[in-house]
């Protein structure tokens, strides 16, 4: 982040008009791109090295852009002169090395050392007056209560930004866009570790209705426990806010390098597309099913979740769709946008005439709209959108039923697609094939991505058979070692392992972790778990204490801050427990 701030400061002084007077060779795009690269190189060198010579800058310029050594020295010196006479001398200091007869540039960002603050390698940076934004807030004390945005929103924005292609008509435009993308990633990473208080709009998130909400200035952040026993922000005082305005407020915090309107608009369009359903629902049959199954027909501008991860999206699977394409009682519902589909689901007509919607592939927004379509068009749909749960359905009136069905189809001769629900059959060699969701008829199970039955099947600890893509192997923890259905497991980043959900707990920062991980500790007096870096063990109290609530007593070690006093002896301050007397402290000092 420091590099971004410094680059922004230098760009204000060493602007394109100035650099254009130094470098004029080539066409307009080449000149613009080279000027941009010069500016970026200068800022990056200063931010990275903090103390570099004019020769270093000249070498970097010569090695990266098409100018001679002599020209690079001349350009570097002109830039140094410009900086030396600029208002940014308060950030960048130029001096002459009389011994080596060269100019040096030193980075001087007016830093102030704080022993108890961990920000940017132990420095509290006042450059650009950003101290008001962050630096009374300590990363080790970060709390979801005071977060700028929810973890879900952060992950979505970071994924969107990381996946954005460099756009622009010229090489210069594309370079600028690429740099801005990196800057926004750095901002998001930094904001994820910062507390935001009542003088700022904060707690941005997108609710289950796809609406962006936030907590306005002056309102107190409050946490409540939801139905899943997780801490969430209280709904009281929250306000709806437009996506574009929210993205702008998140990225363009006061006194920070600004993000361009175009970049904000590009993020907004992609983010909003994941929550605003703007697709045409269309039923396709025959060869169109094969066509829309292919990944080239998917909308890659947004996260379509299960659709974009579908195992049958590849070209190698195209021959296996004859079973769908050659039967009139099979069709497929798609949600189509100008940039591709964002959801699909196979539609069946069973032998008894019931109209069924099979597993829905797409993100949560698509799933909800497919269910509404099913309700409006007389279809029942799966109770749970997964490979398992084959027999539970939701009727058009909202009733949950448990029922098996049969579907008779003309048999295929080129193999079978991966089937989510109607994957069981007793005969695959006849002219016709009868599919069912009744696992008692499981002589053959059509759940292979390679066209055949009985492929990729794994038995879990409880004896249930699942596709191998939907199970996780659990080696550690309190449960029996073996395979478990994926919904019953979670991945612990601290251990880089999967664990059973029964062995999970949630930290104060909202992360699901393995309860016995050496990276987490239990804070007894608060009944919470936290990362071990956020706590100190107190021998005196015989328990862990949050670091921001702990101080080091010269006699008893780590103790609660609220039970401490500062005692001055011979002009030296000592932190001690409130029970410690002056005589005890003096005796301790004498024994040192």
C-alpha cells in the first residue's frame, strides 16, 4: 500500500506533460506507454528501496524502455531536479553525494515508530494524512463488529477485481488499468484488517434479497447471534445503498489514492450482475441441450458457482448427451443473458406424467429464480440442489414430498451423461432404458463423467455411495478416519486440511476452524476462540488474554490491563498488577 501512496504522490508532480517533454520518440501510443512506464518505475524504485542513486534509476529506465544509457541518465537527472523543487520534498528528499559525485534520492515519509502497533512493518505512516483513516486501529484488535465490509462482500469484490482483464485501446491504457487493478487489490487487503468507527460509513454487505446495505455515520455497530449461531450485524439502523455508490465509498476512503470512475463502474457492473437477475428463461430441447451444456456458452463475467464448476461442461463430454437430445420427454431450462447463460436445469416428464426440475446449476440468485419458474409452470423441483437427496421434492404449493419416479427413454449408444438424480437403472443393454431415483434399483449407477456407469463412486463412513467429487477424506479429528459427504466437512486454512463439521468452531473474526488447532486458543472469560497471535497466555491468571487487553507486569508477566497500575520509581515507569505494593516492586528491582 505504501508503494501505491508514493506512486500517487510522485505522479502528481512528475506528470505526463513533463515527461512528454523529455521523451518524444515514436508514435502516440508508444510515447504514452513509455511515459507511463517511466513514472511507474520511478515510484516503484523509491517505494521499494527507500534509498537509491540516480544511476540505479537510469539503469532501470534503460533496461525497461527503448532509450540509450546517456538518455536514461539525462531523463533521471531531470526528474530528480523536478522532485527536488517540488512540494513533495516533504516525502522525497534529494541530496548530493559529494564523495561519489552523484545525486541520491531518499524516501522520507515522516514515519513514527510505535512498539505496540503492527502496520506496514511496525511503522505508523502519516503520509497523505491517512492516520485518521486507520492508524488508531490495531490489526491485532480487528473485529468483525467494526469491519468496513462483510467477508462475503470482500471475497466477491477481490475475486471480481482479480479476474478483470486489462482493457483499453492502447498499450498505455492497458498498463494504467493493470496498475489500478493492483492498487485496488492492495486497498481491499488493507481494509480487511482495519476497524472503522462511527465517523465513517461501514458494515457494507449484500443481504439475502440481493440489496446492498450499510451502517451510516453516527450509528453504533452492534452484533447479534443469528439462527445459525453466528455473529451478524444487527439490522436496526441499516440503510439500503446503490451498488455503485457503495463501491465508490469502499474504495475511495478519505485521504487515500482515488480509484477511477471507470474502474469503479466496471466493478459495480460485475458485482451487481451477481445479485440482479436479468436473464431470459428459456426451455430448449434436442441438440440445443448439447449446445448449452458447453462451457463456451456460459457467462464468465460473473460467478455462476456450480454452473462454472460443472463436470459436464467440457468438450470431451459432448458425445454423452444423446440420452437428452434424442428423447422428447427431456428438455432443459436455461437462464440466458447477452454474455451467456447463468443457470441451467434438466426438465423431465416421468412415466406417470409428473413434471420434474432436476438439480439447478447456478448461483444463489439463479437457483431462486429457477424455483419460481418451476412453481409458475407446474414443475416440482429438488429439495436440495446437490448430487444426493434424490427423493425429496418441493411441489408448486410449497409442500415437501418424498417420492421416487421412473423415466423411460430411448437408450443411448455413445455413453451416458453424469446424472444428479435419476442415476439408477437395472438394465443398460436394451433398446430402452428406465431411469429412477430409487437407489434400490442400482445395478448400474450413471454418475460418471466418462460416459459409463459405476465410475467415480466412493463409499462414505456411514455406508452411503457418493460421486468422488462430492466427498472429502478426513484423516484427523475426533471422527472415524475415512470419506465424508462434503456438506459435513469444512476446510481449515490454519491446518490446510479438511475436518468434520463436528470438530469445528468459529473464531471472533468469523472464520470456521478446527477446534483443536494449535493456531487457535480459547478465551475463557469471553467464551470465544481466536487466533493465537491475538492472545497472550497469563501464568498469573492461568488462561489466555486478548492481546489488546493484556499488559506485561514486571513481576507477574502477562496480566489483564484493567488490573494494572503504572508505578514510577527513580523516574522509571513500571507496569505492575494492582495487588503489587511499592515495597514488593522495589524488592524486585533490587534483585535484578
